[in-house]
C-alpha cells in the first residue's frame, strides 16, 4: 500500500509576556490538539491552499482555549509538506 507522510512546523506569535510560561505548562495538551487537527486531514486537504488558513484558525482558537486566555495572536507555518 502507498503511504503518505505529512510534516508541519509552525511558530506562535503573541504579545502576551506570559505566553512562553503558559505554552510550556500546557505543551502536552497543545501538541495533542495540533496532532488531532492535522492528523485528521485527507491528502486532498493537505494539498489545498485554503486548508492552511482553516487549520491556522482552528489551532489559534484551540490553543487559546487550552491557555484559557486569548494569548495566541497569530500562527505562522514554517513547514507544510506531504511526502
């Protein structure tokens, strides 16, 4: 069977000075959320440009919910590749 792998990397931008501490404290939950959101995408969705913005918004909303405060201002993808 043909297997595909998806790899992504992103940076969180925040104007809140507590973001580093809060993100470190909630890292496991944030990684789990990101894995769930990104892992649920189909190959066609990974290749659709509009998906990136949708995922960016889902991650931002989800992270802010986990952090219990609107700390995440923006998410920038540094990597988005299907192999």
